[in-house]
């Protein structure tokens, strides 16, 4: 295995994503092929990785996918240099934490510590991370937001005196690099928030202040390489899956799409925002999550596409809407000011944007009525993260899932299924098989 390591933080907001993007940029500037990965369910950070690395970033989620699938994904896509961005703080998230992932893959960990408003006390923080789980291989500490040479010297002296983990570099506080954010997190890479000058400057700063040779010496160790990790030949395309992908619908796990392809799907992308007709000869439509609330005016004005989606559903054709896709399938989206924008009207409810988070967390969904993704009693895994909710669904609409928070969800009318749950099929590939049998 070539260079591989995981970049973790002491907590959310410590600058982990900035450091990760900088390290990726620096190693690319040095001529390396860098394969990015993201620990956990996040859709946004991988789009930023892709802009910097020029490669699709893969989610590695132990909770939704399990150890075997995660190892398969990592080793299948590994390249010259492999950089995994952690999630939250190093130990946050239990079985799905960055610490757990580092152990499953045998990855050394680079710990990012925000030293703003602290000096010698940073050593106590690092020492605590060293001692909490000695089986986690802390291979280096990177200080973020260092204020001055004096500040750096105070922190360096304390860390070197009290801690065994080497200090491999820092980022100064005055680095001009800010990624705008919004209610679901940072803005996505495809929105132009990272330009070439920003990436170049950040990479050069990392190369100036960080021991990149030490980074390149880090290797995965202690994790068994799973058998049959090469990208197997895809089945011949025998059915067509229409996937909505544009500025409004942009949250998809790449490995889900790969699983569809291996099951014989030809994936055809289309835009509910810009296209007026559906692609021809589709077998199923998949409306993923994203930001429909930011594009409600354009979506509402595109009456041709709204009508095409509605006609598809009313004809009994299979249609799946997930989170933002579910919102699109309702009667209307109502913004935080109370203004209403007409949508497809398949589900007889409205979705309402809220100022605060409506739901967040991993979910297991037991299928209580056989549906697109499986039979009664089977379990799906996914993640919820949304700032909207919908009116109470009428009793006449089927509920196909029971979530592990005891909420009935997975709304179905005819052969249209809608849910707030972002499903990942890495741990439940039988769900793809169930759908393919339905197509056949």
C-alpha cells in the first residue's frame, strides 16, 4: 500500500477540512495522484475534495456500510496517495468515528488542533488524545490558526516536552482561505467556492509550513486487504435509471451509483431545473437530495418537467424521491418567509423550510410493507439531515418503513416512494437486487 493516512480533528470547526484540502493540494503540486475519501455520511466535503484532487471522493461509513464494504471501497480506489478526511472530533460517533475507521483500515492519523486562544495547554489536549485509545496510531499533530512565531514556540515546546506524537507543521492564523457555508454546511465544490488561485495558495502554504516528506512516509498497516478488490466488470446495461443531477439535486453516494451500474443499470442524468422533458426509455427515476429550497423559483417555473414527473408517477412507473427529492414530489415548498412554490403535487402535502435543523442522525428503516427496496422485515440503513419538514401525511398514503426512532416513514402512492432518509446500499446490496427484480 502506498501513502495513506487519515486527517482528524479535536472537534468540529477546528479547521480539519481546510487542512485536508491544503494537504491534498500540496501533494498534487508535488506530482502525486491523490485519492480522496470522507469518513461518514457527508455529501458536501467530497465535492470539495473532487475540485482539489480531480477525482471522485468516496464515503467510508462503517455504520451504514459495515467493515467489509468500507475496506472494499478503500482498497479498490486506492492510488499513489490516499487521504481520508475524518468526521467531527477523532473519537466522536462511536462505531462510525474517524478513530474506528483508522483502526479498520490500519491508517495512521494526523490530528488537527486549533490553537487559537491557547498555548501550553495544547499539550494537555494532545496528551489526552494519545491516552484515550492507545490503539489509534497518532502519527502527527498539525497546529491550526497559529498567531505568531512566539505563539508557535510556546505550543511547540509544550507538545514536544509532554507528548510522544511529533509536531509536523502548522497553518498560520492569517491564511486567507474561507469556504462559505449555509444551513447544511459548507458550500459545495461545484458552486465555484474554490478557484485555482485559492487552491494553489493553500497548497503552497502547507508545503511551506508542514513536513510533507513525513506525510508521504505514512502507510496503512495492520488491515487485511480484502480479496477481490479490483473493480469487477460491470454487467451489460439492461435497464435505464434516470437520475436527477443539477444544482438543486446533488446529494448522491457515488458507490450507490456504482452498485446500480453493477446491477445492469445505464445511468442517465437529467435536470429538473433546466430540462423540459425526461430522457427516453427510462425504467426508474431517482430524485436525490440537495438544495431544492435554493432553487424553488426555477423548479416551480419549469412546469413541463413538473408535469412530466407527475405523469410518470400517475402512470404507475417506479419513482423514488429522497429528502430534497421528496420535497419536490410534494404539493409545494414553503420558504421561511411563508411564500409558497408549486411542486409536482404527487404527495398531497407541503414541505416547509425551517430556521433550525429538523432532523439529524443515522437511521435504520425496517420495511413494514414490501416496496421497491425489499420485502417486509428487511432493514435499510441511512442518514437524515434536513431543515425542512412536511405536513402530516394523509392516512391513505402507505408507510413502508418503520425507523428506529419508531417513526413511520417511506411514503408510497402507487409506485412512487418518498422519504427523508438518505439511503446507502453498501451494507444492504440486496435492496438493489430487489429493485432489479422489480424492473425485470
